[in-house]
C-alpha cells in the first residue's frame, strides 16, 4: 500500500528520495490559500453588528464626535461592545474635561472611579450639592481610592465640606487597615497646626518603641498647655500616651498596640462631629 501511495503523489529520484509530483504541490498550495481566505470570512460572518461597529468606532475614537458615539451607545445599549466603548469614551471626556458630554454618556457601573468622574462632572456643570451628596461615605475608607477622586476631595476641602474630623477618621481607618501611605496622604486636607500630630502618629505606627522614649512623653507637657485649642490634643488624650508607654508587653506584640495608639490618638481632637459609621 505504501508503494502505491508513493507512486500516486510522487516519484523517487535517482538517489531514492520521494519527489512530489507537481499536481500534488499545486493542490496543497490551493488548500493553504483557501484556508487563509475562508477563515477571516467565517470570522466576519460570526461577528455581531455591534462588534463590527465597535471595531470601526474604537479605531477613530480620539476624533469621533459625541453625537456619533452616543448614537452607537444608544443603538447597542446593554451589549458588551457598547460598555467597552463607553468606558473608553468616558475616559476621554474626563481627560478633556468635557463634563456636559460626560453626563450625557454616563451610566453607573458601581465602580468608585466612575462615581468620582460623575461627581466631578456635576461640579463642572454647576451642581455642587449633587456632587457632594453622600461623599463622606465614599471618602471614609482605610484603603486607597482612585487618583481621579483626588481633585474632587481637594475642592470639597476648599469649600469646607471635608472637615478635619472626617480627615482624622480616615487616618484612623487607614492605620487600622495597615495603610500608612493612605494616612500620610491625608495631611494635605488637615490644618497646618494639626499636621505635626499626624507625623507623630505615623512615627509611632512605623516604630512603636518610640512610646518608650522620652521624646514622646515630653509631648505631654505641650498638650497640657494647649487644651484650650480645639485643633490640638487634649490632656486626657496625652495621658493616654503615657498609659500606652507603660504597656510594654503590648508594645512587644507590635501591630495591636499600634492600632490602640491610633484609636487613642483619634480621640485626641475635640470635635463635635457625628461618629456614626466610623
């Protein structure tokens, strides 16, 4: 059988090697050409109209106008292609600060980043009350938030909405969650006279043994002299530092003591704000 097969597709050369006949090579070439022609056609036939329209619009999204994009989003609403394009389109609008166009295309997808985009768009279109509504719930977290939220918090702080008690509450949460970088970042929202106390909290968080050193306990006299200033620690809170200094056994355990120090330091401001949900 092998001899018959070899005879049909080729002939042996003088050295005994099988040499394919020309017609066999031609058939193989035609098969490869057909494969490359048919597969893309089959794939194109299986693509949905939304996918084809997405591929066209995504390739020129940087120069597309809002009417064309919104028409695509409306026509293919709910499809995967529409949501992929919406994300790219919203990013462009935020980058270019085209807030009216942003509001026309916005759909809440539950992400923190898009929530901040939406609030910034409300601010940019003169709707500060709606932009700041419920913002404390978003801000009060121990984890890092998207960088696109920072401009929103900066404006909120400038207009007096981001009060120092909220800032300290987030600092407490960040330290408790083991995110000192997040806590340190909040210094930009604190009054200048309160920043040294944040530095002290961060130093103790990094090295709890500082509570055993004279440099920390010497702060007690400064606190005692400043109890009339609501922006500084109270004498009772400073006495709490001395209590933690005596708790050497707890300090040796590390993280738990630091969390207690953070919670105690969190009560070292004399604010009147609500503590519900902190």
